[in-house]
C-alpha cells in the first residue's frame, strides 16, 4: 500500500514538473511576468481575481507590458498611458479582435457588437454609431428622451422629502427607461410587470458575469454545464431578454412609419435596404442581440458611475457648491440644459470627468486578441495573443495627472478655469474597440447629474460621519450600499 502511494506521488510530482517546464518554455516567448505555477498559473499571486491595484504593483516589477497567467492561459497586461496608447491607438487595427470565451458565447453569443469579430463586427458597429449620432441630432432625440427620465428621477427623490434613501433603486428604474426610450422608442410605466422582469433578468446576468462562477465556466465549460449553481439560470434569463427584444421588433414591423424614430426603426430600414446583399449581417436576430447588449452594457455602467458621483459630491461639499453656483449663474431655473451646453459649464464638465476618472468602474474592459503579429513599444506579440489594458493605471498615471490619487476637478481645467481634455482620460478604453456606447453614456451622465444638482443639495444622513470608498470588484467596480439625503434647493 505504501509503495503504491509512493509511486502515485512520484507520478504526480513528475507530471507537475513537466507542466512547470512546459509553462516556462511558453513564457520564454512572452513579455516578462511572475513565474506561473502548474494548473493555477499566477492566480495565487493575483488572489484569484484581476485586481487593478495588484496588477499595478506587479507592473512596477515586470514592466508596463507584462504577462500574467489565468490558470493555463497567458494574458498580456498593458499598464500606463504610453503602453495603452501605443497598442490600442497607434496599432488599433492589430488589436481589433475580441477573445470569445465559453462564458461570452453563453451570455451574448457571437452576434451583435460586443463580442463579434471581422465583417459582422465592423458592419454592426459602424451602423450602430451612425444611428446614435442621428438620434443625437434629432429634435426629440437623446437630449429630450434622457431629460424626461432625469426629471422623473428628480420627482421620485423629491417625494422622499429629504429622508435618507438608497439611490440605487431610483437610478435603476430611470436609467433602464433611458435605454428603452432610445432603442425601443417608448418608456415603461415604473410599475410595469414586464419592465420589472426585464430589469431582474438584466441585473442577474450582469451580476453573475463578475463572479467566480463565470470564471469557473470559462476554465471548465464541459464540467460546469453539468454542475448545479446560479449559472444554470443564465440561459433562461437570456432567452427571456431576447424574447422581449424580438417582440419589440415585431411590434415595430407592424407599425413602421416613413420617418425612423428609434434605434429599431433605423435598423429595420437597413434590413430592408440590404435584403438582397448576401454579405449583409443585418437581420432580426442580430438586431435582437444588439438591443440586449444595450441593456446589459448600458445600464449598470451608468448606474454605478452615478452612485460613485453622489459619494464624491457628498465627500466634497465645496465642489458641490461650486457646481451649484455655476448652474445658477449660467441658466435660469426654467431653462432646459442640452448636452451641447456642457461647453458653457466648464467646472461642472470637469467634475463629471473627474468622477469618471476616480470611479474607474471598468478598469479593464473586455480582453482583445492580436489580429496579426505586431509590436508594442518594441516587444513582439504573436497573432492570437490575449491582451487587455489596466485602465486604472492610465487614469492614475502620475505622468499625466497632478494628484492621481485625489479627487480633483482641476485635472480638467486650465489656469483660466476653462475645460481642457487630457489624453490619459480613457474610461471607455480606446481605439477600434473603445466602448460603443460612449456618446450615450456621456449624455446620460451629463443630464442626470445636472438635473440632480439643479434640484438638490446632497448630504450624509444625520449621525453618519464617514464615507466608505472601498470598492467591490465585480462586473463593474461598485461602491458599498449606502444612504444619502437629498435636500431641495
């Protein structure tokens, strides 16, 4: 018995050594990084999650272009503005492919915009951006539709009469209705059962995507398909989400008018226009996927940013007061503020940008793959190499921000108090795979924050003296739940 045990242990040790040597040989052809261990790679050093702070610490040892191993899979991490700029901006085409993992296929498939590659991605993204630009130019376009929901939010918060409230629920309702108004052409009554189910499915999918269940599914998809757990509900929620989108498409097809009003109208018109083109990717199934992606990618990101925004405003009452003065000085209480008016509100615009920089809700974005052999800052990367940027290291790069670890709207103001951009401001990533919804997200943040700050002064509840800025790392980087008081101005 003891002899058999010794043989098994020797065999196991030999297999581990072979795997270790195999990893060492593979690592020799990649940028430097911590030594990977058999099976787990660098997961122990990473504390089993991709944490921006840990990766920034590792980059100080191994450089701004380094390799970390998620189990058996090597990933090249870009840190700092110069490395990210050289890869995603200067060599944008070479990093235009998405990595399609088993969980991505489960959550979104290969249609749509977020995960697709090649001709389909180019065609869908280009046309989608075109539609959003057109909607932004319409008289009753993005500004008007977002303003409706922003005022709905103000009304709900006003009804609370200054009592402590958790803002997440209010924000979830109104932000999701913005998405609905823009892409579906209508808003839902807040108590609508279908709307509640839609938000429930969206929240479930978004939350699960940032957990270890999703990571385990990517590592062992063949096993996870047969194991119990929350991931088993994913298909049901995705099926429901796509069903709702297909019903909206069918309703639009029955009621098509001459002038497109929303995203679906524009897309259906394009389907008809390209119906005889065999290379066209415009079809109802693709449209349903794009609509679902709007809800999955466009709601939680805005909600999370606004939650951080209220915390930063409460923690910096002088900043909040300065925004109040600028809004009052520039606009009468009855005037409607449009997105283009941000040029007349340099301080407010700077505050919104600084909130996005400090909140840093998506520190990595989705991973990319090299389309071909290429080089980044002289380091060779082969075709198929998985690459992602540590955007936190860009948004906190001391070479581009005077006080990178402190909330400071002056980062976006010149000496005369005028708004100035910063090349290292990349919360939406950069290049060909930059966030598709950047324009919509920026417009939502501007309208929601200006509407809230015109209406309220935000303070901590009585007796609360400390603010918890510790982040929860999930699909997005979220603050811990909190309560806040909104006093009418």
